[in-house]
């Protein structure tokens, strides 16, 4: 196989209480990457469609991630790469992670799959760290392997496990047309917590995991609560409190910021409740004269996949 086309899904990180620790993949948004082998060792980004991102291999998360994989394998294989972004960078949906994950997945496929899919996370993290100025796998892991992921530890080695996903759970992504850079948003996060806030945050993480495992939607609604990022980041997102209230008024079982924002996610236990909330949210942003994208999805359990 000399050429491949893959899809790498977007993702929701933090999921409220799980800062840099929890994330899940979604359907329909992500990166489409076409990659082909070269006869030399160069990594060439031929085109990026849908976003203004660097083509230089030392400045793009896709080629940085591929280089980490090739160095590990001791390979001098070169690739031509075309990236089609199906959602905006700076959306809070793991744009850099989708590019990094999709790139290493495609390269690994063309090289004959020498690395297990889950182990590719290590190489995608190199690109993600370049983009966000920190190592965090809560976008990269779900984009690569799909599902609902928990990063138990980063040191001394990366330790990730997956949590059961309720089959009837729906996700509504609300993306107002403003840009928030992850590297800038991270500067708002407090460097210390009170014992009380830390205790309550840990309790919410435990509740969130239990809620997913047992399909306890009332516990899920209570446990998505975040005491770390949401209080300092929500002010960057127009209409945040109003949208949150509208979602809960229509039966949402969990609402918070997706990653660093401005996208938000609302969890619903059925499609009917989710669809009832959409017109109200759209109307709110029309009154604010602000474009908004509403995207419905189930939790993507597949992660990166070959599409042609």
C-alpha cells in the first residue's frame, strides 16, 4: 500500500471535572488525511484545506508526530500529506490532536502497522505538545482509539483506561464563532486549589466514572461539575451561562466547556430532548448576532480509521 486516506475524529476533553485527564471522541467532525509514500525521506505537506496552518514540517503537528514515529522505528521513509480540516482550529475540539493522531495512524498503516494503535499515542503527543505547550493526552487518546478515555497517569509512564459508554447517550456540540487558543486558555488555570475544592473535584471525577459505568444519568448530571477550569474560562465564551441553562431546561444530563472552549458540550439521554434544545440555543445566538454551529453526535468508539 502506497497511499491511504484516513479520518481522525474531533474530541471533547476534560468533560467537566477531568482536567487534562478525561476525553471522548465524537462523530462527523475531525480531519481527513491523505498520505502517500515518497521515494525519499522528506515529509511534505502538500496542502491544508479548511484552515490556515503551517506547511513547514518542523512547524506542523502532523509532521512532528510522524517524525517522532519514524525516529523511533529508525525509518527514513518520506511521505506526502494532504490535510482537510472539517472543523476550525481553536474550537476546543482537539484540532491539533486530530491532525497528530491521524498523521501517525496513517503513517503507521503505510509502514505495515509496526506499532499497536494505542501505542501510537506516545508519538501523537509530541505534536500535541508542540501546539499546546504541554503534554496532555485527553484529546489525542480518544481521537486515536475512540471511546471515553481516562488518563490515570503520565509519569513514570502513560497509563490510559477506557470507560463503558451508554449506547443511548447523545452529545450536542455548541460552537459559537469565536477563537480561544489552548496555550492562552491554560494560563487562566489556577496553580493551587483549596482542600475543599480539591476534595469536591475528586469526588466529581469518581461520580462521572461511576455514572458512565452504571448509566446513572442523574449522577452524571451532578458529576460533570467543574471547580477548576469552568469558573475562569466561561467568561471567554459568549452566552455560556444562558446556553447551560437552556440545555438543562431541556433535560441535559451534563454540560460544560469542551477542552479550552469556546465549544461547549451538552449530554442528553435521548435524541428527542437534544433536538428540542437546538432551536432555543440557535435563537439565543441569533439575538447576539453571533454565528453558531450545532453538531449532534454519539460518542465515537472507533477513533482513527481508514476511509479509502
